[in-house]
C-alpha cells in the first residue's frame, strides 16, 4: 500500500480580511461570510500591495485597469511566484517525512496558474529542489488537482514504477482577478497557498485504498479563464485586455449545484467501492470551496459536522492547495490518527471531481 508519510503547507504572510475587500469593491463582510463562510485569506505580497492602493483609489475601475496595463508602481515583475509556495510546502513535507528531495522518485504537481506558460511549475519546482533527473509531472486540474495527483501517484506506485512520490497542489490565484465590482463574484472566493504530501510504498494495510475520478467536459465554461489561452489569436493581445477577456469567469449558481451533486455522488462511489459507510469514516477532508457547499454535502450525506475538517474561514478557496493544506492542518491538530479512515474529495473547473479513501 502507498501511505502518506509526510505533509507540509505554505501560505503567504499577507492576510486580507473581508473589510479590506469591502473597500475595493461593492461587497461586505456580512455578504461574504453568509454566502461563503470566508473571513480572511492569504494573498501574494503583490496582490496585497495592490489591494491597499485600490482601497484608497477614488476611481477603482481606472486604477485596476492601470494595474493590468502597467503593473504596480511601474513594475511588472512578481515578488512571489507559485513555485515559491510549492517549494516551501514541499520542503516542509519532505522534512516531515524525514526525507530530502533526492529520496523522491517523482514529483506530481497541480497548479492552475503557473510561473511560466512553459515549462510547467513541476519543472520549476524540480529545479528549485536541485533535482536534475527526477521526473516531474504537472496537472492543471484546478480544485481537484491534489486528489487527481494523489491518484496518479498511487497508480504509478502500484504499478511498481516508483516507491516514493511527492504530490503538490500550489496556487497563486489572487494575481489574476479583478478586485473591483466587475470581478467581485470570484475575487472574494479564491486565494493563494500550497500543500504537499509524500507518498511511500510500504507493506501493510495502511495507505490509499482507492481513488475515483471524473470530468464532465461539456460544462467547462462554467468556470474558466481565457487569460493567455489559444481561444484567441494571438493568445495575448491588447484587444483581449481591452475587451476584458483576460479575466476568469464563473457561473456561481451552476458551480454550486454541480459541486454539491458530484461531491455527494463521488463520496458515495468511494465508500461503496470499499464496502464502508459514512459512519466508518473518521475524517472527511473536502476541497474548501465554500462553506455552504461543504454544509450542503455534509447535510445531504448525514456526515456528523465534527468529522469534517474545515479551514475555508481562514484561507478561502486555494484550489489545488486546499485539500493538502486542510490535510496537513488536521494532521498537525491530531485529528487524523493512525488507523483512521480518511476521505478526501474535491470538485472544480472542468468540471473535474474525485475522491480518495485512505487508511491512515
Ligand atoms: O472550487 C469551486 C469554486 N467556486 C465556488 O465554490 C462557487 C460556487 N458558487 C457560490 O458559492 C455562489 O454561487 C456565490 C457565493 C459565488 C454567489 O452566491 P449566490 O447566492 O449564488 O449569489 P448569486 O450568484 O445568485 O448572486 C446574488 C447577487 C447578485 O446580484 P444581483 O444580480 O442579484 O443584483 C450578484 O451580483 O449577489 C451579487 N454578488 C455579490 N454581492 C456582494 C456577487 N458577488 C458578490 C460579492 N459581494 N462578492
């Protein structure tokens, strides 16, 4: 079996509460807490500096437009990239497992917005870990990225290809949103962070029991971003920017309904495949999309609320990073113990979703 033997996480030091967002766009702490359960989130130092300036700007739309056109204070180089967070989370997970990067046979990374269009952030992370021949695989699997990454790593290990794999979910999503009224539906939800886990092949009954993955590609427009994609020619143009096509788009209602439905389905599928019931699972760690989604799934499946680990209140939705961050925190808090059954589940862009059951 393939067991998680180390976890780690990293979030930027800059905390943005709902009150700061309320000074940038037409929203309120009450609206955000009631609809999402989020009170604060972590963002890159660049986003943080930008938000402080936006809060003071008399014409928010003009200021945000000037940031997308010219950067902040005349600079467009970032002070933090997604691989900075991936590196910190990976180093902590490796240390937690008592390993160094050289002990790992493969990296599986998922990231929505990379450092560069290419090579992918797995390669950048490998370089920053000073790895010169360890294979690095990258998924762009959105919020389901860690669950997908874990399933792929587990299957490669079951096939005998690798013995120790580092799985990472890292995001720097705050850098792509419009923090004025135009982008408020998404800007209040998403944030930055990274989480990592080391999976090791070991004899015995502990480890990943099964993984279940799905994608409905017919619904991809419900949560998508053109940004630098080839949906336009050329992929990046002034016109794309002027026509406001550089910004991610979401149909919040559609995402909500689909998320609740597919979370419930895939949790049921995962439990049935292992011949266990809700009551047998000691800890449910769901993608921290939104507290209302988690509550709807919890109520629908009759999961006792004390079996769910949630931290969306403090970090918002960190997409691929949210499940490994929650797993790391739950583990640190002693809420995941040896022998426990732990169920991870996630849903996100694609739409893609999945669940994994682990005997800890
Ligand atoms: O990993 C998956 C990530 N995505 C999600 O988890 C999103 C899932 N969807 C949701 O959580 C909810 O749909 C939202 C929280 C995004 C929105 O809640 P809702 O109850 O579905 O609101 P709504 O979309 O029906 O919008 C209600 C109103 C609209 O105003 P009008 O048209 O009724 O005048 C929105 O413009 O709320 C407005 N609104 C906001 N108001 C204040 C949208 N965003 C905001 C905001 N602050 N940030």
